[in-house]
C-alpha cells in the first residue's frame, strides 16, 4: 500500500539500506521521533536501549549533516524530523536441515531506513527575513 508521505521530496534526505534488522522491531522506535525537533529526537534515541534506535540515530545524524552542509544558514535548532520510513528489503534465507529428510527455513529480514529533515516554519520565516535584511543593508 502506497502512502502519501512517500511522495514528499522536499527537505534533506538520508537513506540507509540493507540493515539486517527486522522492520517490525524498528518501526516502534521510528514512531517515537516522527515530527519531533531534531535535538529532542536525538536525545530520545541516545537514551533508548534498542538496536533500531542506534541505527535510526545514525541515519538522522546523516540527514541533519546533509541539511547543514547544503544550507549554511541553518542551525540544528531549526531542524525537525519531517518524515521517517522503515521499509522492508529482501530477505536472507537460511536452511536448517532436520531429521527424516525435512528442512526448516530461517528468514533474516532486512530494513531500509529513510529520514527526511526540514526546517521548521518559524525558522523559515526568520531566515527569509534575515536574507532580505542583509540584501537591503548591502551585505
């Protein structure tokens, strides 16, 4: 089922693919930080014991670094987690041979994490005001 948030291309993205962790274990962690300010989301992720929190934290940090390197006027306090998606990748299949000619299958699930950060609406108004003020001042 396709979500409408998948069409969202504005903002600064970071994608981590082919992580060997089940998406069902990572999605509850992602739900906690969705639409939160960047600094608050990072503090939540640092204090969680789950493996998924560590993986999401790396991806969020990468997305914020992308934003700060592309737009030099941004500050970490201006950013928030606009969208975070945990998609399922291909499964790794392992076979366990059992007695009487039978076999059991073990599926190792793989996740793709996509994080989009953007600046808050109030920060966008402030930076636009500063840009026009700098242009008027001749800077």
